[in-house]
C-alpha cells in the first residue's frame, strides 16, 4: 500500500479527517502550505497526495499558500505522483470565469456572467440588475455584493484597492431569486449526500464546515463575519437524479475527485448551477442523518486510492 500525504492550509478544517485517520491507525504525513520549503523535490513513487488547499487562504493572511500549492502539485505531478484534486482541479476551482465558460459550453444552466479586470471595462456594458458582484477567486462568500446598478459597482470597486484581491479579476453575475440552495457533495465522482442550505438576508457565506457554522448553534470562528443569522443546513434525500448527473458531469469536466457543487431553483423553474468547490468541507451531522460518518467515507476513499 502507498503512503499518504495531505496538503492543507486551514488550521482546523482537516481536524475531523485527521482524527478518523488516527483512530484507524492509518499513517499519514502532512504538508502545511502556510509556510514551506522544499529543497529536495524528488517524489517518492509510493505516495498518494491529497490536496486540501483552499482558495479562501487569502482571507486568513495566507495568500501565498495558493500559488505555493499549485507549484508544489505541478512538480509532484511532473514526477508522476498521484495527486487527488491536483493542480488541474485546483486551477478549475480558482477560476470562476472558467467555470462559467465550461458550463455555458456544455449547455448546463448557470448565471449569466461577465469577467473583468478594471472598472473602466464596464463602460457601455449592457447588464440586467440586480446582480451579484464577486471575486473570480472566491471563498466563504467574501467580497460579494448584491448590486442594483453599474454606478453602485463603480462605487464599491473604487472604495478600496483590496476589493480586487487576490487575483484582480472580478465577476458581475446574474442575480437569481430562490428559496434555498442545494449543495451536493461528491466523492470519487459519486454523490455522497445532498443538503438544502437556507439563509436570511444577503448572506453569501454558506460554508458547511462545523468550524464555521457549528451544528449545535454555537458561534463559529469563520474569518468572514455574518451580518444576518447564519445559514441553516438540512439533509436532502430526494435530490433529483438529473441534478446528480449534471454534478457528475461537472466533476468529470473539472477533474474533481472530491467536490461540493451547488445549484438553486428559480420560481420560474430553472435549475441553475452556480458554485463549484474542490476543497469540500463536509458536515458530519448531515452524513450521520443518512447513516454514515462522511469523514470515514473519505478515509475509505483514500485507503482505496493508496491500495492501487
């Protein structure tokens, strides 16, 4: 059996998985992406690497973790290493403009989206409002705004230079009314579980991690503060098979071994896929509702990959 090395940046998101691996006495190493040096990049052929880097690292003062993760994974892959959710999948997660283009090309309903790198590029643009202004490299709903006009967009973008971080590409995206969103979690290209996510007001941080949104209703420790009640998560057993099949297609298109894919349904009957996450934070109470611990399933997946 191959050994296991987990690449991570968030100090707490991986703790439930680490606990399961420890309890099952599965040996593993870790690479902390917050600060690292690799003076010997020779890759052992008997190691599986599991990428758990997050696009939202910049929110925690770890902007350098993302390019470091990409560089490291590309080097590992060039040496023939098996990297779960490797550089291609991670690049797909980091580029929401690319996600939009791929969904458009594949005929998958998604919000109309414009990507731009300077506010002056919006002069003369014909776009329907209200709309959502968001960063191309997202994370935890940060720097997202519901806007009513191009003038409001200009005001927000001119208020502070940091609004463009981390990659200086922004998106203007169609706003779609909805009652809730559905998040489907995929593992190894198959549906693990689905849940409905309800939010009040303009809450864009729908992170399912119990660290950010505790299941007991306690206060989370997310870097993105809520200005309204936090989101509510409910198990969803009857997710339409057609939605699951589209989720599987998206996983294949993005090269995603592990993914959290979100869609919403509009009052006029559209099913719109709008968010694709490679670094998927699982929610243990949802899995337990369906009779399993999702982190145990991830451990099973890793052991299977290590056994190949």
